[in-house]
C-alpha cells in the first residue's frame, strides 16, 4: 500500500460524491450528453457533407480554366477538362506566379490523336494526362473502378467508351489496364476521353514520335495544355482573373459557372461557421460546468477543509474534484455519442435516403473516422469537465483551512 | 512540546483590521492537559487554528516538537497535520457518505502508509477504544451526536498524534454525553501521554484541566 491507496480513496470519494446528489449529477450528465450528442452528430454529418460536397461540387467543374492565349475555346460545358489544343503553357507558370485566392490547381495535358490504336481506324481519341493527387474534376465522376488506388499503368475511360473494367487497352502499342469508368458528364471531351496519369502520358512520347514523326508540345515535361482552378472561399473570379492575367504572360482565362462557384464558396463558409458553432457550444458547456462546480465546491467547503485538516494535500483535493467532474462528463460524453448515433440515424432516414432517391450521392464518414470522432467527443467531454472543475477546485484548495471550516461563502 | 512565539493574527474586515491574537508567547509541556478559556471573540479559536496549522499567522511562530509548522511547504504541513496533530471540532465533522470505520481510516489512508488490512485493523482498535467497534458499519446519520463525536475522537487518534486539539468539543451535546466525551479525552491524555489542548468557554470543563490559559483581547491574561 502506498500513494496508490490514497488515490483509490480519493477516487472512491469522488464516485460517492457523484451519488450524493443524484438529481444534480443526472442534470450535469444530461447537459453534457446533449452537448456531446449535438457535437458528435454535427461533426460526423458535417464531415460527411464535406466529403459529399467535394464529390458533388467538383462535378460542377472548375471555377477557372487557364490555357495558352492562342488556344481555341468554345465552352458551353462545365469546366471538367481543358480544351484539346497544341498551344501549351509552362507547367510551373501559375505556381511560380504565386497567385492568391487559389484553393486547388490541377494541370492537364490533352493529346488529341487518331493514331493511338484505340477505337476504330482514324477515330479521334483524347488522351488526357492528369495528376490524381491534385485532380478535382475527373475522379469525382468515377462511377466504377477496380479495388485499390490508380497506378501508373492504369487508364480511366469516359462513359462513351465501351471497355470493361480490368480489360487491356493498347495505346500507341503499350498495354494499359482499364482501372475505372466515368459516369455520363455531358462533356464530349470527357465522355470520349481516355485518362492517364500525367507520367504515363509523358511515357508515351517515344511511341508517339515514332508513329507520327513529331513530338506534340504537351508531351514535353515542362509544358501542359492548361490548368483548372478552384477558388478559395474569399476569392472572387474577377480578382483571380486579373491577378492571373497580370502575372502570367500569354494566357487566356475562362470562367465557369459563376452561380455554382458562389454556391460552393458559400457552403464552404457555412461549414466554417458550423465549426465555430461547435467550438462555441463546447466553450459554453465548459463555463456551465465551471459554474456548477464552483457551487459544488462552495457547498462542500467544510468537508474539503476537514480533509485538508486531517492531512489531504491541495493536489489531492483538486484531484478528487477533477476526477468527480471527469467521471460525470465522460459518462455524459459517452451517452451523448449514443444519442448522436440515433440522431444520425434520423438524419439518414429523413434526408440521406431522400437524396439517394434523387440520385444525389451522400458519402458517410468511414468507420475509423466516426470512431475517432466518438472517442474525441468522450475525451473532449472529460476535458471540459476537468477544465470546468479545475479552477474552482484549485481556488478552494488554496484557501485557508480555518476559512473553509468556519467562514461562509 | 508546544511553543508559540510572538504569535499574531490580524483579520482584514470591511470595518478595518481586527487583531484577534496579539504577539502571544505560550509554552505547553508534552503530555499536558491544558484548557484555553475566554469569552467569544477573545481570540482562542484563532489561536487554536494557528497552533493546529489551520490558519496562517500574520506574524510569529508555532513550534510543535521543535518543528516550526508554518515554515513547512504545503505538502509538508499537510503531512505534519496528518501525523502529529489530531482534531476534535465543535461541529459534526464526519464525511456523511462514509461509514464510521471509513471515517476513522481516513487519516491513515490519506497518508498512504500501511496495508489496507493493517489500516482497517487499527481503525477497529480505535473504534474499540471509544466503545464503538460494534458501530463500525454505521453511517454518521445512523449515530447519535455523542457517538459521532466518539468516532471523531477515534479518527483523531488514528495516526497516534502527539497533540490533540479539541475546539468546544461538547458544545452541542447534553450534559451526560458531555461528561462521557470529556472523560474519554482525559483518559486518552493520561493513558497515551497525548498533549491535550481544549478550547472552551465553559469554565467548569476547563477547571478539570491541569493548566488553564485565560485569553482576552488576543493576549494571555495572567
């Protein structure tokens, strides 16, 4: 027996104290459970909405497209891919210009050729090279794919191409595996296109030169056909266009649908607001716990004085109060997670099911992510309890024992 | 055993400072039964709080067995109170959610010394010393006022302190119970050699002490 015994004693006292005022403890647990349920359900739903938005709004296309000023563009579609053209732009033109207000930047190379070997004889095929890591307009349209991530030897085909998943596509004499297939986009280039990783497209340079006798400019590593840009929430299309045109020479900037850009930016701002709301909720709960524990400490003033008189150290007094608060609030947090799961179930029945019927995808957060948020809610609730109890307990622990035993207030 | 040197306590109030104890010098021998008497507001409770390590003096020193208790760290002072001083307060000072046995065990368990079995055995002995070993499992609300006070005395003796401080220990008890409690305290003082310092305004109780210290206006009256 040692210090562990005194800690066991104080832990036991903390548990017993919770049982002394059952209605008050219950109220505290319920308050924390409600806050925790709202936080858990809110965060899980919000993360799911963000994931769904990233797919759904990316399908709307980019906000801006940047191509060479000599490129011919006749856009009526959403900005999902750049336009096939032989006029190219330096691959680092935009990153070097350090334009503010750009949230995402995806470079693309498009080789329009009738000698790829795909399709019928003389059929024009768009070979689109993109970087899956920075892409935000192609992968959201994936309707089916093989398991695992896309590899350099893989291609994704547009909806109009009749190639089954896992089959082999021979392009300029080189074999590729059909990794995925896009849904119908309504964009001709994308529906008929064949999408490769940029490195794979550049890897075709030798074969292309051999068959065509020339090396198309977009197959030079330092050049790209163009860029697709998604703006940051605070940036406007006019500002970004002006900055691009003033800093990057010999380019043309084409804007997508201003309405959808506005909707996307607005939703991102709304989500940021919701995060703020969750933080404010947690802070107000912490203040409530602090007020409650100030009252509890004041009520137990004489008992705390007695414990100190017979040898309890300040740290033991604080530890007991903090343990009591942490137990109650962690318990509330755990109950809150269960309530939150029920709320999410209601949300799923009320909204997600409806969205599914309308063909709008809703991507739930995965299991590990949900478990991590649940654990964070329980730990967060305990931290709120500890933070709320710490100050009043510390202040009480510092008071003169005589004052605790005999003075009021 | 106990020495106070130039001990003073000043309280700041809305109506200005109040000097409860003014530069008091006091010596009490080991094993002595001393009573501090005085009218309400004379400073006797403030003096006992400073002697017991419950209230920091404004000036002066308190030496118990040669240790200047107010020069100790917070943890050191807590350990000193735990090991060397026992308290019997004028109010029911038992934790209501603990059984009598658990209340008596408290000082030993806070100290974290000894096995649980050894502590329980010792606590049962202390309860037997005050005639309440059959009430070990009773909660304070199931005990009479006199029995509660006996449990408090058992708890005060748990770590076998050198100094037992009793502040108006019988103020809310009937005459018969008062006599029993005072007899118990006196017996502890005699049989264990524990120095007993009793604070009371009851002169008949004080009369049974070996030494009576009169206090008025924060000073010892000769």
